[in-house]
């Protein structure tokens, strides 16, 4: 038997001849999702729009395959992000600035085993309008592939006054 499906999950298959199950029928089997379709990745959260300098900001990335099944990238998959001054750019300049951007530190984690949702938390340091670039390196080769919607227009508000650095 050959099986093709667009839906991942666990299924039962029953094979009969003349209404009688063949040996081993019914059989339970699992179909795994395909690799993530990066063009269908959804980024969400307040951390893509605004934050306060020095305080944690969070957003999530949800991965699905080409058929909408939850999908988790392989072990060599890497994430990255950067803050760049908010200047207007052409599409070519966005790609060039993404390639040259200095990576900003963040903490990332998968939310629950198998959900396909990754959470990124960061601390912006300077108040003002910036572009938040979010990318991945699907094969761990150093290639930066921008996620849909990236770069995001991010407004960073000033944090509380700090006596240690005030004059």
C-alpha cells in the first residue's frame, strides 16, 4: 500500500479481503509533518511592536509545514535578531543590512515539546525607533533568512531613571 496525506498524525488502516481482516489488520501508523515552510511562519507578540529599554520583551514564532501541520525545525536550525536604526531602505538594502547586522543577544526556548512554537526574549538598550530584524539560519551554515514581516518597526521607550548612570 502507498499512502499520501496532507495531514500529520496517528491513524488506523484496515485492510480486508471479502470483509475479513488480513493478517496484521487493523494497523496503527503515524505520519510526520514535513519540514517547516518558512514563508508560513507566524511571528506574534508585543515585542515585535514596542518595548521598554532594559526590560524583557517577548515574541513567538510558530512553525508549520506546507500543509499547515505543526512542524519543528531540525537540530542545526538557528535563530538571530538585530536592532538597526530606523531608516527607509529599498528591498536590496534590507537584505544587505540583514547580512551585515550585528546580532543582538536574546534568550530563546521551545514552548512545549512538539508544538512548533519558539519564544524569543530580548532587552533593548536604547530608546527610539528601530528596525527589528529577525532571521533564521536553516542549515547552521551562516546564511541569514529573514522571517515574514521582518524587519519590524519597533518603538523602544525609555526605561526608569537610574542614579548609577545619571549626571
